[in-house]
C-alpha cells in the first residue's frame, strides 16, 4: 500500500519531470517500516530520485512523545544491509511529538537511487546509531 506521504513525494517528482526533460525519468521507492524485536515503532519511508538529487522522507510512529531515534536509507536489504545513502549529516534525528509521531523530508544532492538497486530504510537507536529498531525493504513505485 502506498502511503499518502509517498504519493506527495511522487507528485513532486512528476511535476519536476515535466519542467526538466533533460534529466532521467524519476525513480521512486516506498515501504512500510517493520519493527525489530519488541520495538513499538513503525511508519513509512519514501524516496524519489531525479536529475541530480534524491528527495527522501520518513513518517514514523515512535511509540511515545519525546522519543529520539535516528534514521537512514541504505543500500541492500534489511537482511543484508550496505552503506548509507548520503552522509550522516543528511539524516537529522527524529523526535516524537505529543502523540509520538515524527516526520522529516531531506534532499540529497548528487546522491541518486537506481531502479535496479536494492535499498532499505531504517530507524536506529539515536545513541549508538547501529541498533536497528525497524526496517523497510524499499520497493520501486511505478508512475
């Protein structure tokens, strides 16, 4: 199921495609986050690459107000993760609002996602940035 969040990213990319036909057609990915172990987190991750940049975002349910977690998009799958897409500074921590929800969108310049490559999105422990709280194997979204 494509989230409302992913539809907004895809719509933005489609609008850009009409304005600049010199670049590649947009490539979009989306998936729902699956909690690891007993974590009470979830949400969805979406990304669209076109031209020279990737627009990515996350809509997360963190389970409690004020909870802080990290997030990132990586090459590979949840079972076999690879390197992070973009630099560490591209991924600000998420902080749960009064209902435990957090959202952010970012643009990665010169970091493009390829249609034939596997990606995953993760929520991470904000302290060690290695403990995965939830993961999503991103699937390509067709326009």
